[in-house]
C-alpha cells in the first residue's frame, strides 16, 4: 500500500545556471534557500532589507532597490534605545541613527546595483496579514512596538495583485530579461490562528498563480505544497511545530535543484559538494603523509575548477587546502 503521495515537479522550461546572479527576498525560507545557494558558490544576494513576510513590504523593498533613493532621518524612528526603520528587519537597528542610515543605505546601494544584473529574482511570500500604522502604512517589522499602535488587516487578492503587478512591470524595465520565481513559504503563521493562516496562504496562492498565468518569465516553485501536501507530517517540523526542520528543507532543496538547475550546473555542484565535504573532514592525523596527499589533491582540483569556472571565487577554498 502507498501511504504517501509524492509531488512530482515538472522541470522548468528555463533553468538556472551557476553563472546567474540570483536575488532572494521575502520570508525566512528565502534565507534558507539563499544560504544553500551560497554554500554551492552561487552569486546570491539574500534579503538586502532583512527578512520580511507580507507582499506589500516586499514590493516596497524591491521598489527601493530599483529607485535607489537613500533613506534619511525622516524615514527612521527611535523605539526604546534603538533607532530603526519600519521597512527593515531588526538586524539593521542601531543605537546611533547615523550608523543605522549608513547600514541601510549601504545595503540599498548594493541591492540597486545587484538587481540590475540579476538573472533570477526569487520572491518568497509568507503571509497576507499586514500591520498598519495610523496613517495606513504597512510595516515590514513591528520592532516590539505595542500592538495597540497597529491595525491588523488581511489583504485581499486584489491588494496583492495590484502591488505585485506594478512591481513586475517596473522590474522588467529596470532589469530586462529578469526571470521571477514565486514561492509560498511553508512556515505556518499559527500566531494568527489555524484558520487565519490558511486564509492568508490562500490569498497568496491565488494572487501568485494569477500573475504567473499572466506574464512570461514568471514561475512558481511549490515549496509550500512540498511540505504541507507531500511530506505532510509533524516529524518534518522543528520543535515549535511551525518551521520545517532540516530534513524538510533538504527535501525541498533537492526538489528545487532537480527542477530548476541546468545540466552543467548540476555537474559543477557535484564537484562543489565534494570540496565542501573535504573542507568539513577532520583528519585523525593532520601531519600524516596521507593527509598531505589528500590536501594536495583537493588543491589541484581547485586549480582546475578555477580555470573552468573563473566567475566563482575559489580563494577561501584554495587557502584552506594550500600547503602551510
């Protein structure tokens, strides 16, 4: 008997190549996926404004990368002892307002330049619930400000479509040829409630599929369905029963690689995985001739890879295996 239904993902008609610059924005699932890409030596920029979940804040962040308009003192505020921004994650908070603006604008400038050359933009939407200030502005992070300062609202499908549709047109103008991949975070926002979480995900799924059907160069990767419908078991969640655990994220990653990477990239990723495994190896006798031979072999491999893939920075790997 079959006790599980596996989700078979049709290979993407356009595949990712390891040469392609990739920007990832959105929920903590973007962080997870981006870290795996960087670990495999992809040129990936992850959440230049920090982790964010709702489509309005994600749209605002990407629009700021397009315009490159710097932040000034009128766009930040102080809460308790920290200066921060409604558009940024708490990792940008600082006791000195000028230092905060320095971090924010430095990241903004890097994102502005990177987005213009980006080949793939991966947007992970987490929740359609938003928190609004008195003036109606949606915040990306509440920064532990008391809840009575916000109005909580569930976006309608039309709200999400309006924001993302306008963004997509601007992206295609700013970065011609860019390909956009949408995915819905499998992290369940149960603090909103079980029913409320499902309503939220339904809004996001409906909006994203409408856009993918409307535009060329837009794609959908089913990370949400892989965890919720394919794995479909609490043993694939961490202790909080909300975030997918290591097994689940590895499963999604393997599905992502199989569906989205081209053949040449799969080949070099095999060699990169061998290099990563070699770097993680802890020798029993580091001064032995056998281990020295092992290190020389890895170094020679890296010399070859550097010639074949000069657009990848192999320096840290080579320093690791270079003779002391």
